[in-house]
């Protein structure tokens, strides 16, 4: 009996010791991730730049992981519907969010997002930038950004078309007006395509649109490019100077694209996703494909991307407050 009690006590001690001192390293779920399909939620309709980028990354992640990667389009409310879905998803790395800079603009535009962008997500990686470009009709008398600013007088504001209220293109125009004192009048459209149509036709004197959407029309001689909004010249439009180059120091607005996961996603899973996407973006064929679509490929650590998102939320909120832009 004493031996039996001693043996039982020894087994109990071993069991308690195992529970109290788990082995170091990743948990099995982190080490084996992923074991089933991954969903990338895109907050825009199919066919746009963010959607195409998500599908390109998704196909390559599927090759790497050997698990299906499904792109799910959840447009609506400027991306807030899709973002809320991911914010409320389990933090296990199986539901991701593909976003662009609109994610950082929305907190200043919408009072009731239904989620907290700084608290409810963790950044995975920034994968690409797309600059915007100031354009005028090919027959316009405006041949430079200086010409446009000189024409934007208080008694006769210069209208500028954008891809919509609260878009990066809208804020690019507002930033220029505030930095220079020029009188610019915003004309919002439902997308860059309709805005471009009216600028080409001369219905609006100037437009601010994505460089990728404008480049074919610039090459065809239907539009004249005045300036790109990025800190450096765009590889897509290398002959077009930046706004900062033309006498507006510190002006920069580059539309970023990247992946987010729900908050509390295990760091090991985030690191595994970051490493996988980094390998994809660094492939020469992927870089060439992205550049053809107007993207400037990039990579980042999760921390660097999170810091950029948080900084942009703060600066865009200050701008939308200053111009009184609210959508609810």
C-alpha cells in the first residue's frame, strides 16, 4: 500500500510539474500554422487595385502554405464593413484584412466605425505604395503646378475632381490647398474612373487620381500630369516631378497597401505571415507584375507598419477635423 501511494504521489508530482513548466518555443498551433484555409477580406469591390493586390498575394501564399487562400470582397461604408468583420474574427491568423490608406482616413471621417482601428488590429506587413497625381486635360492652359496654383484664386477657385469624399486623392488636394493657400474647390466622384472621364472631357479643370489609373491616359496624350503626391518620383511616371520638388516642402501623401490581422493574433503567426509575404514581394516576377499595375513594391516589419498606420490616423484626423469632413 505504501508503495502504491508513493507511486501515485510521484505521478501526480510529474503531472503538476508538466502543467506548471510548459516547454519553451511556439505552441503547436503557431508551429503548424496554417492547417486550414485562410481568408483575406478586401473592403473594396472586385477588380480594383487593392483587390488585385490581395489576389496576387493570396495565390502566392497558397503556393507557399499548401492551404487555400480565399479573397472575400466586403465593400461598403468606405471599407468599414469589411474591417469590422475582421476585427470581430478569432485572432488566429485565418482571417486577414487587406487595406489601403483609407483605413487611416476613416477614423477622422466616421464617428461610429464599430471598431477601434488602433486597438482592434495588429499590423502584418506593408506591401506597396501608389502615389496620386495632379492632372489636367491635354488642352488645358495649365502646364505646371505653379500655373494651377496661380489660377486658383479666391474670386475664382479651381475645381479639382477626386475619387470620392474622404479618399486619399481628396485629402491630397486639401493638403495642397492648406500648404499653399490656393483656392481649390473639391468635386467628389464615385471612383477614379468617373473623375478621369470628366477631366479628360474638360468638365473639371483639374483632377487628383491614382497614378496607375491616370498613366494610360497620360501616355495617350489625353491628360497632362502636373505633379505626383509621393515623396519621390513614381517609377510609373518618372518624368513627372513631385509636389515637394515644385516648392511645397514636406508635402507627401503616398497611398499604402498592406495586411492586418485581428488584435491578439499570436506574434509567431504574425511573424510567419510577414516572412511569407516578404518572400513573395521580393520575387522579381512579383515586383515586375506590381510595377506594371502601378504599385511601388515595399516590405516592412509589423512594428514599422503599425507605427505608420497610427501616425497616419493622427495626421489625417487632424486634417479632416480642420476641413470639417464628416460622413455621419
